[in-house]
């Protein structure tokens, strides 16, 4: 269980802290370790994941046509970044910035982030000097004085080839500057980057230190050299370590990820913000940006894009324009392209299809393919963050898909929680075309004799027929098992073997085609009960040793006894089970409802009470004052969460309890347990039923 | 050698045929079996691959906002398709069409294709009747009379489940209607579809019959049921068989491929035209089209697109519009999306990156992944058509990439043509990060003693150091060998074993990291000569048993002897060999130049004369009259080609000869030998040097 280090609610210290809040980061939807959210700074807001165009103030002075005003009004960018070091170096700009403030100077009514010169120290510093001629605290004050929304400390840029000792001392210096800078930030939000080079323990420590310092925005820095040389697999490790330290509540900015090809993967790992100077730089070189790569305008036949710019002309016509006009149009296209990529990423998270986007991005370059495959060895991290259920689950290349949290959770849960039915034989059927389509569950239920228990072999593993509608098998579109790569097919076979091992009865293999179409109504008796038993065990039994079915339905020795204790209400339209009622003496209690969309249960208050009584760990403790509201059916907000089960993932059913441990409500988690505790903005639990009414 | 069935050039019959020509199809660039081209019908022209929006004339009458005029002027579609059967069924429309002509009726100044009612017979016919109430010849005359640019015969729609006998009789009926219809077509171009269901021999025969009938436009029909049920692997077989029969010269239209997810693969197989009603149908259902899939507007968070429509609003705002307005905007986006997809495909062919696009499309759906993998068993077809060289060669997933023509050609050519150097030992070095980067050729040349011959193990196979700059190894970006799937790594190891088998000397394995950086200048003597020998053998020796190096440079017993006969001119800037001159007595003849971009030779006239003398089969026979011009350096056009080597692929160096077999010129093939003979439009050979001057 995660617990807040400082109790919130009521104390003077807290109110001060909350009143002083400048920014808030609220997560909305989650997929893999990625999320959509809203970052609010002062009165301004941006939807994340977001990309901020880099604006060069010197170019602007020279009349660069893509003004910040156009970036927002025409292209829809609500956040931008510029360089305070460059402004400060230019006396004229500097004094006007101090006089007018950054927003008026640049004519931008969105969030303005400023960088501090660290990257310049990397690019121009060289020779081990690695510093620019600016005082670390002065540049923070300067950023504050020109009215930056999010300033950045002058951190030490640690390159990937830096040895551990140097990386460590750089890190201490960065952190020390961080805490001194926090005192100077005033009303500005302050970004403190995570450095540490390729030393993963340092990256994680840096993240943790940043979080404990009370920083509310953190870039992951020093990664440009990795991106420039396509070292994406190492970059994955760097991001994962930084994120472990930072935790889910702090918006993470991948500094310098200008090319969009890595963005889907970075977002899947939990990066929320990106900056790009590439739209302008590439345009200067005559290069045309798309999600998958860049091309030279001169080698293009037609535009692979229908943005406002590309739909007006053909590549040849653009080539013939005067250089400056051509550069401006290319930059416009590049911005449209970046905008579309970010829209695609946000939409994918909302739909639960981020994996598909990551898989697609793997085809952009062998190094990206490698990086996605490398995730297979880092799958724990995805599991720590990924939602408990999604709407859709598609995978084309299982060499990559093997690290999907769904696979691992399902297999582990099946081994740990599944209860064999009381049947005469196990019939193993090979799923012929992925999971959906050929082998439907109804057909399976009906095609074998009363005592036959059908198990379908799928790329996810063995799927007993009563679980075919449950997430993940029920939501999957997967390759047919015969087309799997040898190594993965072996793995599946091992899972089937392991699954059958505890089964004492006979096992028979059967062909899916031999299943008859008729007798749909003759489902073996007890199958629905088995579904209740096993879905509840699989869904609620993750990370606990409780015998969930007995907790919910009471102790029973066999199915016939249980049958008397359970009432199943079926849908009139589909004939499928919808509600589960437990009979306790004369009383019927509605304990569970079965969702059609993912075959999971929603927990009713009566069911929650039973799980609560047994000490089920999916619980969120809220402070007593706001708990009153939750008991009346209002949602739980992060800032009032005192502790939460670490096992909780977005989408999990949870119990809401007061500090004394009494049940207040049941609901669905929106974010992980860790996030509920560390975060202070947004909804933690969507309450469904409270003890004092809905 | 392919030979024209009827000699062209001079005969009365031919001039009549050429004068009567209505359409012309010229291929420009090739990649895999795909190509860009220009389809001209009368005075109108469209760039291919192209997609034609389906226009429903009845909806148009009711005020559908996406008028044909807008399709062309606003969205840039230069070709559309409408249904002549629907026009004819509507008495009012029909009479106006006859009076005004189709172009004025629809207000469309591009190419108009018309369909005939066949698809309606499939959709509404049912019950084995499979006919509509229209006379097959009458509907052709009707299309002619309303001024369609490309009419379509009323063919028999053969569904995938049709048995062979029925498919065969359907096919005969279609062909018989085809030849009768040709007589009625007048100035209209007439499309005769390839049917045959899933019977591949029938598909190929149908293609051949269509071609021999003199048809100049052919749709591949009866495939919608395959696409609707994601049976893409079978669709690949159908297209390949149809294309084998049709040959490369007839533009192929994949009928009803409305969703763009299959388009990259279809184009890679040689499909040139597509039609789509989906932009409008999907919009009616509230569905939003992207290359990879469709989504419901209501589940979208942000638009993954920056088209003129999507850049104006957010999904939520679009959802709130009145239904008709929303439908129109969705249809607009869908059209922009289709336009971008076609632009992407055309650009990819021009750049030689069509494979990358196919590989990306494999991630769109497990069935597409399966279909691309399935290509591995059909790789011969790709090899029959793919260019001899391209600019770039990237592959992320070798499970898919294994069918790339480059892999197969390289491995086969290495086995057949490579000549071992005279060295003390073979040093096997494992390429550590794909092919480029870590193991560069210069470094390799220099790092071992004089007698050591370095061979790099790569995913393509073993690459002797002197071939590291040659296409394909020199253009490749590939995964590191250690990351390859087990089966493919085994295959590579087998290739290395097979390659080393004929080598009698010792073999030593070495680590790439152990190669020293210095002594770049100490390349083993003779290495450049080995490069000349082996590049020429690999490049010119495909499909012939000639000892190419001896043909070009004369018989020699050892390298020191050869050295006296060859002068290598190196580039002053790079120090690399540029020109190869053969010394024959007092005479120095410039026979070859080495191209930097792909490490292949361009053939000079003197080199061509040597190959010609030896009977080298890469020759194109042109008619004697136009041959005069080729001898003066003018390009060879398809319509004057009498015969051409079947081994010729786009990009190959070729000899141009007159009907008596005398050499006229050397040049580079633009298309395959088969295409040169079957086609009658466009450039066949880009002549470099003619015997009568440039």
C-alpha cells in the first residue's frame, strides 16, 4: 500500500501548498504506460500528450513567418517553448522581454515554456567545460521576471558516454541547483530535468529526488545524442528508469524529441510532452517531415499528406518557389504533420489502441523495431501502469506483442486463479484464425457432450470456453496460431501444457471444423456458474490469495450446492447473464453485473462489502471529511486520497474506505494506486455506489 | 526472349491499330512489382497509381454536396467512376446523359469510367440468378453513347466460393461478351475484367485472354467478398495470377478496394487503379477513414490528421453538427485521406521505398501481416518484376522482408557468380548493427594483413568486403544479425556455410570491434581489381553462364596478368575507382563506369560491344527504321521494340540491336523485357551511347 508522506486535508501547511499551486496535471485516459491529460498552468491549459514548437526569438526578430500567434491560432498549438538564454544574450530583446513580458513580446496566448541554455552548453560547450556564461540562479530569476509559465533550471547535460562518477557528480550539482532555484521561482512553474546519462540507477534516483523536492514538471534530459544515433533501445531504458523515479503524477517531457517517429513509443512509456525545432530546421534543409521519416522535397513525386499546404500544390511546384517561400511552406507542412501525429497519439490512448500505433512505428526503422522488441524484457514496467481492461486488443506481430501486459496478466492469472470445472474430459481445440471469428464461444459450448469442457488454444494461451467473452481473449484480434513464429508457438504450447497439468481427467484434441453448428441451446449445465466463478477469480484475484468466488458467494463444496445460493439474471435480448445475485437466507443481494463490452464484472455495493470484509487489497483510503461525499456517490479526487493499494490499475474495481477502514463506496479506478497517492489533481475513483446512496 | 506476335512498324494493319488508339499507359518508375505511370484517355490524363471516387448519380440528383466538380477542382481527383446501369435505370437521368454527355451531365472535366451493373447483379441478384435486367451489349452501347471514357462490359461476377466448373463457364461467358463488346465500343476505351474466383489457373488464363483480345484496361473483379472478410492472403494469390496473365503493359484496376489499408500491398503487386465508394458510405455511418483503419467519430479524442477539414475543428465539435453537415465533412476528410494515401504510394515508388510502406501496412491487421508473409512463398513474382537496383533498402522485420527480391537475387548471384580472391585466409566478421555504420568497408579493407580476405555476415547473407558498397548490401538499413528471428538466422548461417564451402583456404572468425582504425591506406593490393571482377560478374552475370569478367577484360590466368590489361581511374575527391579502361594492345577503351549511388557499373559502348560479341542476353531488338535514331543516341520507345531479353528488369544495363542483331547502342532499361514487348507506350530504354554518337 502506498501512503502519502504528509497527510493532506485541513492542515495549514497544506492549504498554503494548494493555494500556491500554479500548475495542475490531470490524467484522463490510460493505455499501456501512456495517458491523455490536461496540463493547466495558471489560467492556461494544454491537452497532453502535447508537442511544443521551439520558437527561435532571434529568427522571429528577423521576420520569420511562422509567428507564435500563427502557431496557436492557425495550427492549434497551445504550448510553445523558447530559449531564455538566447533572449538574455540579446540586450534589446532582453529589455523588451522584461518590459512587455514574454506573452506580449511573442504575441502568444498559450503556455510558454523556456529553456535555460543547458543544451547550448552541450552543443557549444564541448571540451569538458560544459557550461555557459550565465549564473544558474540568475537565469531562473530572469525567466521568472519575463513571465515564463514554465521555466527550466540550468542543469548539467550528461552525455550518454559520461562515466558513472562524473554522471553522479553532475546529478548532485543539478539537484542542488534545483533546490536553490525552487526558492527563486516565484509564481512560475519550474522544470527540473532528470539527468544521469546511461546509468539507469542514477536516472531513477534523479527522478525520485525531483519528485521528493516537490517539483511538478520534469524533462528527461541528455537524450538527444541517443536519438541522433538511433539508439532507441537504450533510450527506452533511460525513459523507464526516469519514469520509475518520477512516478505517474509528474508530467514528463522528453527533451529534444523532435522527430515524431519515436513519439508513439515514448508516449507508451509515459512521456507527456515533447518539443520540436525540427519543423523549422528540416524546412531550412528542404526536408519534409512525416511520422515515419523525412524526405528531401526534390525526391518526392506526390505529397503523402493532405494538409492545408500540401493540398494546394504538387512537390514540383513547391520546388520552383523562391527559397524563403519554399522554406516557409515546408515548415508549415512539418507543423501540420506534427499536429496530426499528436492527434493520432491522443486518439489512440482514448481508444485503447496505442499498442497498434507502437507496432506500426516499429516498421519505421530497424532500430525502432529493436527498441519495441526490447520492451519485452521491460514488460514489468508496462504491467505496473497499464489499464486492467481496454476495448480492443489487436496485434499483428507477436514477436513484438509478447510484451503486452494483457498476455502476461492473463497467463499468470490463469495459472494462479483458474478453477477447473467438474467435467468428464478436456477438449483442446486449436483457434484457427486468431481468436475472433472462427471459434465462437456459443458454438463451443454447445458442440460437445454434457461433460466435455472445451479449451481453445490461442496466441494468448489456453482459453477455457467460459472465458472466451472476457477481456483479454474476448477483445482480441490476433494472428492464427499456426502462423506464429516458432519460439512463440513453443511458448504457447508450454502454457497449454502447464495449464493441463493439474487436470486429472482425460484430454482430447479436436478440430474446430468438427464442431457442429446446431444445438446452440444445449450449453452444458453449470457453464454459466463456471463463468461467474472463474471470471470473478481472474478479475478480482490478481495480486491476492483470496478465494474470490467463495468470498463473494460463500463456501460451497460443489456446483449443485452453489446453484442454490446464486441467482443469475439474464438479458432478455441476448440470453446472456447480466446480473449476479447472492441468496443469503431470505435475502437476495445484487453483488455483480457483467459488462457486455469486456466480459468483466462491475462491483455492486453488496459485492464490495463481501470483498471488503475479507480484506481484499483493492482499496483506496480517503480523508474522513471528503469521505462523506464519496459515501453519497461523489467521485474521489486524488488530493484527498491518503493511501491506495499498489495493485490498483486504471479500470480496476475498487473499494473506497475511510481512515478507520470502513467501507464508504465502490467504484472504478481511473489511475493506478501509486498515482492516486502521489498525484493531487483529477479524479482517482469514479464512484458507482456509496453507502449513503448514489 | 519475348517476341512480338505481330511485327509493328510499317504494316498497314499496325498504323490502323495505332491510329485507333484511344488510351495510352506509360510507366515511369518501378518498385517491387508496382509502378507509377500516366494513363491517358483521349486528351485527359491521370497519374497512377490512382484512386477514383465512386459517384452515385442518384445521390447527386438529390443535392449531394461532394460534386464531381469539387472532386477534381478541390480534392484533385483526375478520374472518377459512376454507374451506367443506375443512370440507365433512371429515365430522366438517362435521357439527359444521352443529350448532354456524361462530362457535362456530371460537370467533371477528368476521366470518367463507368461500371455496368455487374456488382449490382452480385449484391441484389443472389439466388444463383446472378444477372441484372440489362442486355450485355446494349449497356456497352449505352456507355459509349453517353460518352464514357472507359466503359465496362457486363461481366459475370464470380464469387470466391464458386466451384471450378461454374467459374470456368462464367469466365467463357465473360470473354465471349468481351469480344462482342469490343466491336461496339467505338471511341470509348473498354474495360474487360479478369474473373475466375479463387481458381488461380483461371485467373491467369482470364488475364491472358484479355490481353490477347487486345483489351487495354482490365479490372480484377470478384474480390470484394475477399476484402470484406480480411482474406488478404488469398487476394494476393488472385492478384498475382491475374497479373501474370495480363502482363505489365495493361493497367490493372482492383475493383472495389475501397479501404486503403490494402492499397500498398496491391500496388506492390502491380495494381494501378482503385475505386472507392467508402469515403461516402463510411461518412454516412459516422465513420472516419485513415490509411490503417476506420473509427467512429464518437470515440475520437483528437483528429490524427491535418487535412483542411480536420484542422478546422475537434471531433467533439464535428459530432455536434447537424447530421447532413457532419456527414459531408466526414466524407471530405475521407477523401483527403484517400488522396494522401495515393500520394504516399506514388512517392514511395519513386523513392524506391514501397517495401517500407508494405511492411508498415502489415501492422494494420493480423490478416495483412499474414498476407505480406505469404508473399514469401510468391517471391518469384516480385523478382520477375522488381528493378535491378534502388536507392534505399530498409527492412525492420525480416520475417516479412525475406521475400524481398534483393535478398534472393543477391544470394543466388553470390552463389553462382562470385569468384574467390587469391588470399591467405577468409576472415568472417559479424556485422553488428545492420549493415551500415559499424562495419564500414574502408575500415575492413585496411584492418587485416595483406593476405586476409574479409567477409561480413549480414542479414542479406555473407558480404565480401569488396562488395560492401554495391547494391543491395551498400544501400541497406537492416536489423543487427543477432536480433534476427531464429529461423532466419539459421538461414543466414546456411548461406555463409554454402558460400565458404568452395573456399579451400583457412577460415577465421573475428570480432568487428577488434578491427583497428588506422592504416586506412593499406588496402590489400588487388582489392580494387577484385571489386571490378566481382561487381561485373554479380551485376551482368544474372541469368547467363558467361564468365563476365573475362568477356569484358579478356582471358587472364592471374591477377598480376590482369593488372596489366586494366586501367582504373579513381576520383580525385574520394579516391574511389570511377572508370574502368581496358588495354588492348596500344588502345585504351573506356568500358565501364562505377556509379557512386549504388556501386553498380554503367556500361560504356566499348564494354557493351564486348558483351554483345559474347552473346550476352540483355538485348533489345528494335525495328530497323527507328533503330537509326537509337544509334544516334535517342531513347527506345516500347512501340518499336520487336523483342527483348526476358531477363531484363528496370534499371538493368542493356544492348540495343537491330533486327539483324547488330549493336546500335547501350542504355538502361526503364521497364522489364516482357513489358517492352507487350507495351506500346512510353520509354523502354534510356539510351546512353549510340554507335553514331550521343
